[in-house]
C-alpha cells in the first residue's frame, strides 16, 4: 500500500533526484511485473533500486551511486559479491556442464559438508530453495508420525508456500490468505513464541501434531528474538509428546555459527531446513536430520520396511552449478573464521551505530545477534539508552515499527550510501571491512539528520 504521507517528503525527493535511472527502470518494470517487482521484499516507496554491478561488500546502482550492501543477496552472500574462489568454482563448472541429469561428485561433497557442519544432519536431501526445504520437512514429519497438524510461531517466516503464507505479516488469527486452501490452514496451529506455557499447552492438547517449526533465533533471524530457554524447553516438550522439532535454519545455518543455531544452543532438532549460504549465492536448499526420518525418501529402506516412499523430484536439486558454489562456500565455512569474522564485524557496527544514536539524542538502538543488525525504532516511545539496549528485556509487542518513519530512515540510508532490507535488517558478511563500518555509521548519522529536518524524529 503506497504511503500517502511520503508525497511531499524531502527525503523522497532527494531519493528520486539521486536515482533517476532506477525510477525509469521501475516505470518500465511496471508494465511487465505486478508492481514492477519480482520479490515482495523488494517493495519500496517510491521505487526500488536497480543495480548494475557489485563487488565484495559494495554495489553500484544504474546511476553509478555506490552502496555498502547489507541486503546481502537476501542473506545468501556470506562472502559478499563475486568472491574469487566461488567465481572460479562456478566458472570452471559452467565450462564442464550445468546439468547432467545424473549423479555427480560435487553433490556428494556438498552433502558430506552439510553432514560435517550441521550437528543433527545424519542424512541430507537437496531441494531448490528454503521454501521447498520446509515443504519437504512438513511432508516428512507427517509421513513419519502419521499425524496431520503443524505448529508454527506467529511472525516466523518460512517461505511462501501455502502452509506458511498466513500468520507472518497478517492473518494472525490463522485464517488462510487468498488462494490458500482452508483445509491447509485448518491443519496449522499458530503459537506465541514468547509464551512457553501456552505453547506447551498447545503441544499437550492433542495427539494429531506432527511437528513444530520455528526460526530458532526468533522471527526475522532474531528481529523479534526467542530465548535459549524457550527453545530448550520446546525440545523437551516435543520429545515427550513424540512431536518432531524442525529448525528453519535457512538464514541461521552457517551464520549463527559454523553449525547454525543448533550448535549455539547445543540442541538437536529432528529436521533442519537450509538454503541461502548453503548454496554460496546460487539457488539451492536442503532438508537434513535424523536418518530414520529421511529414510522415508529411500527406495530400499521403505521397501524393506513395507512403507510407502515419499516422492521428491526437482529439476535443479543439487545441480552442478549450485553444488560448485555450495561446496566452495561450505569449505570456507569449515576451514576459515568467516562466520566468526562476520559476527565480529556486526558487533562493531552495532556499537558504532549506537554511539551515533546516543550522540544524536535518538532513543533508538541497533541490536541483533550473530552477523545480523536490526533497528529498534521505538514506536512505543520508551526511554532507552542505545548503548545499553537489552533486546531480551523487551516484550515482543515492543518491537512494532512505524512505517512512515522506517521507510524514511531506509531511504535516508540509501541516499547516504547504505542498502539494507525493508525490515531494516542488515546481513553482515565476512568481507565487510572497518571502512564499511565507519562509512555506515556516517550514513546512519546523515539519515538521522534528514529525519530530524523532516520533523519525524
Ligand atoms: C527463515 C527463512 N525460511 C525460509 C525462507 C525461504 O527461503 P527461499 O526464499 O529460498 O524459498 C526464508 C527466506 O528468506 C527465510 O528467511
């Protein structure tokens, strides 16, 4: 929904002035794509950026403006853009064949690396995306338990397929969004991720729950965090009830730690969904976990047990191009400090930004865990000190945002050379530098000045 309060905004005028080429492409795109977009998350008033090229931690739009890039390929780019080893592996592969329609060694090496890095991965199945990984996890869970219902948490994002299309940004009452069968919605139960007592009550309330899925560090990779105690308790209750626990580590995998959030918590989910970093910046996903569950995809095991095998196809599953990038990426995760470096740089950036907020007298905070940064823009009007902000002291309802302010803040950051996603989330990579941190803190200061001049801060 376009924001009518932006019509006379000086920030919007400055954005238009700086990005006329993007404006022209956006006009052209509108006659081809709904809203001119190819992904809902790229929606931006007045229009999204059109990018010409990228390198390392930076990207350049079609007007030649340079940005420190924290969109990070929607979280897929742990090594930034065009990392030499990944470029070399993909280049070599494109000359050796992009699709054999056969098994190939790279897919085995890729799967072996997943098994090595992710603590609960006894068996692996590659898919085309994170959405597909979660879809397969649900199917496996239902087939394995013989039960129907899936419990999800309000606000947790798991892709765009029918089971997960509501209760994320709207339809918090569990009713289906247009196009989703009511029969699917009836088999999904939405639970509050800040209330373990209520969640336990739900899990103990019936005998038809196959699985619980969550983003283990909280919705939006911890934009609204969950506590380690919550996840630990969830593991205990699910185990007691014979309910499978699915960690959606599409973002957290290889980012929260080499072994994902499960390694941080010291917990083993039954199934884990992966994508993004997994495929080194190319398309790809995987579901991994307990062998006795993944074996429902196995021709011989199911035949021997007299079970009906689960079907699974997918033209681009483990395709050689994604496998080449993925193997290179996971080797980097395995043998270098890339994950830790991204986490350390994010910590520096949060500190620098909070120093700016404090200095400017702005009651906001940069927060987040691991290599992620979120902005607390204080729509609830609390008194806070940005430098001592404690995200775990907040109630979930405190994290709401006022879009008229956040859109302006984001545009201000973009005008001043910093790109991030529409939820004001920054993915920090292992190739972001101290210079990027300094430049980004400066972008935040200049954007704050623009908001003050516009009278919204
Ligand atoms: C936690 C989480 N799960 C699943 C998905 C869906 O992954 P994909 O976009 O690869 O389908 C995403 C994508 O952003 C995600 O953040």
